[in-house]
């Protein structure tokens, strides 16, 4: 009887090892490929790109002058019925003249040059905004990618648990007719198997959701399917950056710098309002009487912006812009200070979480696996009970799941750490 049981156990073990189902392999998309696809095809980034191009296109016309004004009419033409003192028609229609005029306002060239630089600075702000948006999208993509990696690892643990529970269930059913297994242990194994299958269903659904989320970030159709590289490593803690390197790396700091530069250029443009603008006007008079000579008027004009009633506006605007620039600098200082403290805090959290993960890998899981293997061996040799094997496996399975939860937290802390460092 004992030899028959051993034969059944051997057959079940062989079926467990050989009973693998072939699945169609999906193409693996590494994390770098995902990020490159986002950088190239994400609509939000393309929006910033087109806005920057629009600002550059507008800058090409910043040095243009105002359009000329032309006019035509009559000069010294009398109203009908007007009489002079001698009773003759005043002036006479023959004394009237036809007049044409051309007028051109000439903006000060220094203002035009300053306007062009200010317009170009707006394009730099849009480009900096694109970098900041990509940093946020990159963090979202890394988060979804690492969560998918952990889900794949959890799925592997669950599949292993499913195979083991199926094996235990079959083994207990084989032993039951020989009074070497209880009916309660069979029901317990069936219940645990159902729980594992439910968890597998939920894990598969979450994997599909991560796939769709990454498709959205890459501007791909939702039905596009691929797999992830499960060998990807967590963030390696580097030396904490100083203030200068952190300010040079962060896109939000760069955007503030570009904004301040643009405001300074706008301030310079406003200060140039004190410079005069020019104008020229030419008028040509042609009399109706051919005996009368033609005449013209040529006038040059210059504005006087330093007049007290006109200088108040640009002086007030310049004062307001200076105050806004000072406010932006204080905001930059505060943001940089928060970033430094955030990076230092995340570095400590990252190191602590890495130690926890290593403890699971080197101590906790190996010890629980040896405990499970020992109880399984005792069950196979009829010196242990199936509930003990199930309890040992559940302890190992829970430890593996907790390890994967800590691994996911390690990934996510690393993503936020890299986001603060702009990597």
C-alpha cells in the first residue's frame, strides 16, 4: 500500500514539473524604449513643442514697423454757396486742390530689438515647460512600469502557489482512501486553491490596466499589448547633490529661471519706452487750375515720452515688474530649499527600504522556504499532516507577497527620488 502511494506521488510530481502550458510570448518593451516613445509621441509634449515654435515664429516679425498710412482728398475746397466780401464765390473751385498723403510711423529700433528678444524668451519658457512636463510623465511611466514588474512577480508566486495547492489537493485525494488524509484537509486545500485563483484573476486585471496606462502615455491604442522587462533594477542611491547641481538639473527651476529672464527682458522693453519714436508725413497738392503750381508738405515728427503726463505709465509698469521679479526669485529660493530637504529625506527612506528588501531576500524568505520544504518532506514520509504543510506554505507565500510589496515601495521611492533629482 505504501509503495502504491509513493508511485502516485512520483507521478503527480512529474505531472507538476512537465505540465506547463505554452503561451504566446508578447514582445518585451524595456523601460528606456517606453520613455523614448513618450518623449517622441506624447501629445502633451508635442503641445509644448508647437507652442515654442509658435513663439519663435512670432519673434520673426517682432522687428517689423507699423504699416504706412495713405490718404487722398481735396485741399481748401469751399463749401457750396460761400461768398467773399466782393460777392464772388469764395476761393473758387478752380483754386481748390487735390491732395494725396503718405504717413509712416517709425518705432525706435532699440525697442524693436528688445521686443524680439522678449518674444524669443517666451519660446524658452515653453521649452522649459516641456522638460518639466516630461519629468512628470516619466515618473508616471516608471511608476506604472515598476508596478507592472511587481505584479508579474506576484503572478509567478501565485502560479507557483496554484501548482502546489493543486498538487496537495491531488495528493490528499490519493491518500484519503488509505486513511492517510482527512476530509477537512481536502476542503481546506480546495478553499486555498480558490483564493489563489481569485488573486490571479485580480492580478491579471491589474496588469491589463498598467498596460493601458502605458499605452496612453506613449500615445498608442489601448488594445496594444506588450510585456515588461522583469529584470529591471531599483534605483541605486548616489551621492546627494549640492545646490548648484540640483538647480541645474531640475526642469521646474530652469522654467523659473527662463521666466525671470523673460520678465527682465520685458522690463528692459518697458524702460525703453522713454526713448522717442519717429514719424514722417508727405503731402502733395495738385490744383484744379493747371496754371497754379503744385505744392507739397514734408514733415518729420518725434514723440516726447518723457513728458510728465505720459511717463507715469511706463514708470509704474517698471516698478511692478521689478517687484514681480523679486517675488519669482524668492519663490525659486523656496522651491530649491524644499527640493534639497526632500532629496535628503528620500535618500534616507530609500536606504531603509533597501535594507528591508535585502532582509527578505537573504534571511526571511530562505528560512520560511526551508520550513516549508521540511514540512512537505515530512508529509511525503507520512510523519506530518497536510494542514501543517498548508500553513508552512501560506507563511512562505505571505512573506513573498510582503517582500514584493516592499520591493514595489522601493521602486516607487526610487521613482520619486529620481523625479526630484530630474533623472
